[in-house]
C-alpha cells in the first residue's frame, strides 16, 4: 500500500507565499510523475503542475511564473512553492503520484490540504 501525505496549507494574504509538501510512503519501487491539483468550491478538480521523474515540468497557465514544482527523489517527496498568491488560488490542493509497486503501476491521491488566500 502507498500513502501520500500533504502538508503546508493554510491562510495567507494576497501576495503572500506558501510551500506545500507531499511525501509518499509504503511499498514503493519507483515514482514516475508527481503532480499537484486543486479544487475550489463548486468547481472541478484541475491540474496545477506536474513533474516527471526526470525533472520535466508543466504548469497551468494560471500559475505560470508564480508557482514552482520540485521533487526530491531520494525522499519520495514533491513540493509546490506558491508565490504572489491570489484569492482565486483558494482551493483544496491534492497531490497525485504515479507509483510503481508490487502490484504494478497506479496513481494515488493524497487527502488534500486547504489553501485560503484572503485579506
């Protein structure tokens, strides 16, 4: 079994910064893509950023230039540095990882962490 645990969410003023972390644990042989998604009230879950095992990154247009995704493969951990936060960034942020384990390759989700941007 594989678990993803997110941390780092909270309340921040517009223009502020937060850093989210996502740690994967369990029976892991390797991790392919790791990504961050978010879901605001009344909206569908959307991709924020993804990073491959080789370090290639993709971002949603709405966060380009403000958010940075990174990962530490030795720690099976992904990070999302969020700068210049806006009220429209308010959402529950979910971590996703495509993991290779004893049962093959499959995707896992974390429980989510709330990010609220408000003055």
